[in-house]
């Protein structure tokens, strides 16, 4: 065992003693490839690997449950001893959770079918579209709804958004660029079939802990993540899922 593992194991155990009534940590995620997704019956992805590496260093092995994002987000808001894997850290969510990160910087765009809509000069122009597909309860929805958008069409996941966009059920959708590659591959759609019509500033992906969890536990997770970044493990996992100068499916 690495020396740093022993340090975190002792610290994490002491932290859990102070929060013993909470039981095992409930870890929740949704399918957002390549950050977290199920392939051949196995949960995998960049954020999954990071969480499992942290758990290894802390001597933990909490199961990661996969469910629709809206359900996971709701459970994390109302249930105790819960952690969300890879949610965006936004101003609206800041005080709802305790945060560990950042795990990843991402880029979010508004997409349309190729040739259907010209690039938008401003976000306000997107308000004039008949509808914009967004994942239910996602930060994209919260961000646009908070900005006065009344043309949002909520769906359960990114795969549904792509299918609906290609079927002309809506003129545009909002999605992370990193997620789009995998969704298009799974749907058998060529990347050239879609165009980015507006680039959005995007908050970072993090780990979000319910407010009842002892702060020392959150600090242990942050220290473990910091150690992963410092010793080079983070870069190896990042290059595994986001190979430099390549696109397409990650293995």
C-alpha cells in the first residue's frame, strides 16, 4: 500500500466514526459518457475512475448507483449521506452541497442540425427559437431557465435529445461537447450531421456531498483528489478517456 493511502485510510476512518449514524455513503451518478456510462453491463468512465481511485486510497468501496439525472439530483437534495458524481458546480447549487473538485473542465454548446440554423450572435437570440432540448434538472436547464428562457424542452437524457433533434422534434439542443462524441457514436450519427450554433461558458464538474456529511469526510476526499493530481494519476486517467488529438470512443 502506498504511504499516502495509509494516511488517508486512518483519516477517513476517524472521520466516519464522527458520522457513524449515517451508514455507508450513497454514491449516485447518471449516464453522461465518457464521464460515467454503462457498457456491457459495467459502469465506467472518467469520473467513475476518479471516484474509484479516491475510494481505493481511502479504503472505501461504496457502490455507485446509476439512475436518471433528475432522480439522482432530487435524492441528493433530500436524502442524507449522499454524494453526486460529476455534477456542475453552479451558483444555484453552491449552498446545497459540499464540494470536492474540480474533476473536469468541460465545454457546453447549443447544437442544431447541420445547415438548419446559422450561428447565433448572442445567447438572447436563442430565446427566439421555438424550443431548445435540455436534460431534465440539468445545470443547462437551470442556467437557461434562470436567464429568462421559456422555450426549454426537458428530456431524460442526451440520447433522447439527439434522436429528437434529428427527427425535427426541436430545432436545437444544449449539451457538453465532451459528451456529444459518445452519444453520436451510440446513435450511429456522423459528427458532421450537427453544428454548434453557440458556445456557452461552462462550470466545472465536481463531486457534491449532501450537507449533513461531516466536513472532515469531505476534506479527506478533497485531499485524496489533490494527491491524485499531484502524483500523475489524474493525468493518466484523463488521457485514457480524453486522448490528445483524438475523438471517438474511449476504451
